[in-house]
């Protein structure tokens, strides 16, 4: 029997009115509308835009990596403007402290009674979309301030756990670690990001459009096209998209193929990998495939959807060894070869 998206009356869970098929159409329309609004300010970078939307619809976080000047910050801030969500930006610097992110307690005095009390002032992490700009320009101590927020959608201060508003996303930018003044993100924090998106230089035609568009007086206006409630409904829909058992099995096998100690690991992983991707990778491969299918208006994901999201899901979760460095192989190269190898699996 063919798998399908069920109507909400069949157990789909919360969300707005209408059945899941109508929501699926709304999701595809919302995707096109968001891409159109972002395109008013950002030229090209279609793959990066699709990756950001995949993370948003999957309720995951995304890390955008690229050299300065490639519109990483503009892209994320424009996406935030196209959504009716509370947005905050944190500029990461070497002197940034954890309390600059989570918030701090201040001592207040009641003028009438003279009584002094502490009041918690919420930091910029208390928003729906948090832009962590140049996240690797601050030391690991401050980077770690985002760990609980990204995983648990909550912040603990002075022994009290405060929930964050939903939806909640951390969209971070990072400069290549080879540049001066950068600190590599710990593996524990990298694993919190669903996707690592590599942004490259524009084509010559796109760069000419950028130069033309950004040196004039006109400023493109971006209008919001999705509210927080609508986005939450679409996230729930993505969760309800059925994943065939064969797809789940393939995603798990692909993630496990990155682990050199796994009994089924290929020679490639045993030769070049020190640490492979953990169970979160399997989850995000399936969830990313669901989101990709839903964005295309399809009710069931396929193996090509898994392969399409696999580089962004796996690349930052694979740690290569000295042999890989000696042979000029990076994590991205290993992942791409594993994906090609996976096409021969039966």
C-alpha cells in the first residue's frame, strides 16, 4: 500500500485548519514565497536558501560557512524579515561573555521600601530566530552558552530553567577556521547544527548583478509571508510525512558508514576517519529528506532526498585523521565518496 500524508482527523496532531494535503500545498507555496522575498535582496545562492528552509521546516539549526563578503549575514537577516518572528542578532567577538547571550541578573532597589531584589534581564537568545554572527570569533566558553538553548530550547539561570519561545532557530555564520582570530567549534556544538551549509563565490553574472543592485539608491523591501503559527503547523506537517522503512534503513546505514569502528564500515572510512557521525545524523537525514519532499509538494520522500541533504548533514560530523590530511582528503571529500558508494548498496 502506498504511503501517504494523512489528514489531521486521522491523527496528524495539531495545526491550523484543513487537511494535510492542503497544508502540503501551503508549504510548497510558502517555500516559493520565501525564496521570492529573499531574492529581492540576495542574488543567487539558491542551494543555501533551500538548505536554510530545510532546517527551518525541520525545526533544526543551520551553520553557514564562508569567507567574508558573501552575504551570509544579509541572507539570514532577510530570511528573518520574511517571517513574522522575533529576530535578534549576536555579533560574536573575543570579549563576548556567556551572559551577553543568555542574560544577566541585575540588582534593583525599591525606592519606597528600600528593599533590594534581583531581576533577570533576558539576553538576545530569547527570540525566535537568533543570528549568531561569526560564531567562531569567540572562545569556546562563550560558544557553549548556546548549547542548552539549541538542544533543549531552554536556558538555565541561577538554578531556574526558562523555556524559549517556539519556534526557535539558531542560524550561525562562521568564517573558515584558517583565518586569523577564529576558534574551532567543539564537536559537541557542531553536532547541534542540523546542517552545515558552505557558501561559495557568486558566478560572474551574479556578481555583476550584485554590484549593480548594491551601488544604487533603491532598497528592496521584504514583506513577511509566514507567521509563527503557520510555520509551526508546517513543521508539524513535515514530522507527519511518512518515511518508508527502506529510506530509514538507508539513512541509518549511510550514517553508520562514517564510523570506522562499525562492523559494516567501508575501507574508505577505516582509512580516513577518526570519528564518525552520531545518531543525530540518522535522525536529520530522515527529517531533512521529509522536509525536502514536502517543499516540492511530494507526500513521500525518496533516497535522492536523503542523498541531497547528506553532505550538509554529515560533513561537519566527520573528523578525518592524519592519513586523510596527507592524501589531501577532507571530511567533505570522504562524505561525497561514501554517498557515491551508497548508490551500489542493495
